[in-house]
């Protein structure tokens, strides 16, 4: 296996893990920031993660608010960019909601 | 249903939810604190939660550290105390590892 | 603590656990049945569960289908009835989507 | 992006998703088989999955049994092989516990 190949595989792991670990978590406009940070810190611990940024869409949180003033984390709220480095190879991958496909698309944005 | 009865039921919900949402999360000595806070904030959003304290056992995290320097959140690391209030009724419930039973025991500590 | 009180607390645990363990699971019309059974079997293992029935709403699964022909398990799809018995005390509790509250309501249906 | 590259990324997603969705699920010797099947069916729904086999290690389940006669799904119990096909490219990837690293290793076994 080449480093580039491993990096692609590892980038996929990170996004799949993040999504399925945290979907369902109660979240509000007030708690969104600390949840973003906790998710970033958590996924950063995994092997080969160079950096990660997690952004929870406040507008979507507001739209999905229930009677008790909060929402549950769902795929349409989560925006992630993760950099994974294996040897000299770097992969930048993203998770972003695709409204047309109704799907939290995970994509390789860059591969070097 | 009396308030006390609802409070007992609601306290159970909170502990079951917390446990099964967050077990499996990557955690290290460095990230334990922000994860504690994110869990507290998240579960606080649920109805009837008066307060909650979450403590992740650092010693257990260290023991379970893998080759990459982190662990996964497991039942033996999590200590929780949650206060749930419904009307005038208050329940204090806890989650704490029972070494003998090998079990993350959830218990009602107080009921008023 | 009286048995009735413990039973109420335990019933809450089961519903909170079920919900947060399985929300996010990929599901389709074809896989709904085996997922229902696996969830039932899994939660039945927990202490004091007398019986449990889990029903995933096919109509909601169909509505939420993405371009790839499946959905993710969300709170509006899950209907549960669980019986929890502690000593002589029996609690029947349910989880059912409340469209008005936009909330997966957990309720004590019966307490004996 | 070439098909091979996408296939590697997609294979990673499947393993990360599977792991973090199901870790923590109550499981026993009796329920292991239906849980295996439900996990297989669930992950098969995701795009590009050609086939998947999930095996839960019975010996580990027995070892980890608590006082109530069941265990929780942990990384050391799960063995997975998944085939992901994108265009003409095929990736076979696995998840298997590495006792030395104390780690649920995810690996690309084959790339064509």
C-alpha cells in the first residue's frame, strides 16, 4: 500500500466514525460551540489526523428545535473538513449536506 | 402519574441516553475535560434536567490507552450525577461503575 | 426504594438507551424487520425487561429515503413499548413520535 | 479522482460508520447472530458496498459477560470484511482487533 492509498482509507474512517458517533446528540444554539470543539478534539485523537474543523449549522439547529428548545444532531447540520497525513501523502476530505441528494456527502477534496 | 413518578422515569431516560450516545467516543487525558463539558451541556438540554455533573475517570483512561495515545469511552470511565425536577419532585440519580458486577450501575440516590 | 420506583427508573433507562444507541443506523424497507428484531433482542438483555416490541414506521422510512434508497433511523420512525418488572411492580412505557411537539415522546403508559 | 481512490475512501467510511454506530450495543451469545445480520444489512445499504460479513467473537462476549448475563459490544469483539466496488475498482477492507496494539485495526486487505 502506498501512503496516498492509506491516507484515503483513513480519511474515510474519520468521517464515518464522526458521523455515527455523534448523530443523535442533543444540541442547541448555546451548546453548539462546545459540541463542535469536543467533536474536533475527539476525532483529532485518531491516527493520522493532521487537523479537523467541525461546524454545526446554526440555522438548521434553529429550524429543528423542538418544544423543549433544542434539536438532535442530524446529518444536515454537520460540516466537517479533515486533513489526514500518512507519510508525505495528504488528503483533505469533507462532510457536507447535499440538499438534492438528501444526503450527508463525504468527499475527497484534495489528494497530494 | 405523580410528579415523583415522572421524575424517576425521566432520570432513567437521561442516564440511558447519555451512556449510549457517548460510549465509543475517542478520549484522552487532554480531551477528557472538554468532553465532560460537552456531555453535560448536551444532556442538560433534555426536559426536566436541573443539573448534571459528568466526570471521566483519568486513571481508567490512562489504563486503556492504546498505541496511539488515546482510549475509547467505556462504561468503567463514566461517573455521572444528575438532578431531575418535575414540579416539586426531585430525583438525584447516578451512574457509576460497579467493579464487582462489572457493570455501569445506574441508581436513584435520592427522591424527594 | 420501592419496587415501583425502581421500575419507573429502569423503564426510563431502557428507552433512553435504545434511542441513543440506534438513532443514525442505516435502514430501508427491506432491512427494517431485522433491525426491529435486533433492537428488541438487544434491549431485552438489560435487567428487568419483561418484554419489548419495536416497530419502525415504514411510511416514514419511505419518505426519508435518500438517493441511494435508504434512510437513517430517526426519532420519528421509532415506536416502542417496553414492559419492565421489578419484584411485583410492572411498568409499561412507550416511545412514540409526537408530531406537534416534534419530539420522540417517552411515556409511562401503565404502572402497577 | 480515480475509481480506486474513491473506493479506498468509501471503504474507510463503512468501517468507521459501523464501528461507531454499534459499539455499546448490548449483546449476548444468544443475540450475537441476529445482531451480526442486522449490522450487515444496515451497512450494506450504504453506497458502493458489494458485500459485507460481520462476525462477533463469542469467546470475547463470554469473557465480558456481566452479572446480568450479557456484554456490550466492544472493539475487541468485532470482525468485519467489507467489499467496496466503485466502477471497476474493488477494495476489500477489514476490521480486526489487534491485541498488541490494543486497537481495532482497520486495514485494506486488497485493492484491484
